[in-house]
C-alpha cells in the first residue's frame, strides 16, 4: 500500500514533512511536486499526479487544499490501483470568491515575500499563533515558487474544472473546524459524487497536515471509509 500525497497551492511538497513523520514506518508514501518554472492546467497537473501512482500496488490519494481539484480531475479517469481518497481542507468551487478576487488583485510581492506577506499567510493557513517551525516550513515552501506561478494558481481556483460525475472509491474529508479559508459548507459539494463519503472534523486551522499531523493520521487510520482499506497492509497481511 502506498499513499500518494498531492500538495497545496505551493506545489512543492515540502509542507508534508510533519505528516510524513507521523506515518507508521511500514507505510510507504510518495510526494508529488508540481513544476515551479511554468504554469500548468489542472489537466496537466493531474497527468503529473498520475505518473506518481503505482501500477503494481494499491494506493490511496491524499489531496490537500488546491490539489482537491487536481485529484478530481485525475479521478475522471481513475487509475486502477487507487483504492481510496483522502481530501484535506479542499473544495470544488471557489471557497470565498470575494477573498479570491482580493488576493488575485494584490501585488505579487505582497502575496509572496516579506514579513508582512508571511505573517498574513501564516495566520490564514496555520492559525492565529503559528509555531516558528511551521512558519519556517511555509516560508521555505513559498521561497521555491515564483510569484507568477502562485498568481496563476489563484486564477485557476477561480475557474475550477468540472467535477467527475462519480467517484467510485471510498473517500474521507478532513475538515478544520478553525479553517478561515475553506468554509464547512464546501464539504457538501462532494456528497453527490460518492455514496462513500465520510467527513471528519478536526480542531485546527486550514493546514491540518502541518499543525495537527498525528490527529490527521489517527483520523484516517480509524475512519470507517479508509481505515478498513489500510488494515490488512498495516497488519502485514495482503
């Protein structure tokens, strides 16, 4: 069994460090990275994600925030090895349209760099009192991505792709109860896609995998949708 982790809007995969350290040693995980030197469509990003999915072993997709849209694009033609999907603080339609318009209108330097930009991003994504460690992680990830790429992904969020007509694998959704970016109502958009959706509230901000990594893994491990898929592999059985 392998977890395939699809990153948030930065696309670097760096932000998965805390969550990876919370996984059991006998569970393999691979991190997808999106290009930082060119803008890509959702279809192109889904193709990149598809290349990371094993063909010779079962897998579970973990899609964070922006990548929920990438995962849904990918699942229009689902790889045979995918057994389930974990969505983390994500959406199918622009979650806060007014905020998206404001962010898109800001100068790229305000979104990307400087103490003000980092403080603003940290409070929005990591909560009111982010730790120095999580702020450093966010700063390192943002430093890898040119402002024009971030601006392009903000525009993409405002024009998301159509959702698949159905998702035929079990799904759980980790929802931050203190998420300032993604309202709780965004989970309802996923309900028509599958009869196997489980919404799991977690007390935390938008970046749950960074601020509540152990709780996220425990929620996935014990979920009624994804937990039974993991059971035989974590127990050493096939």
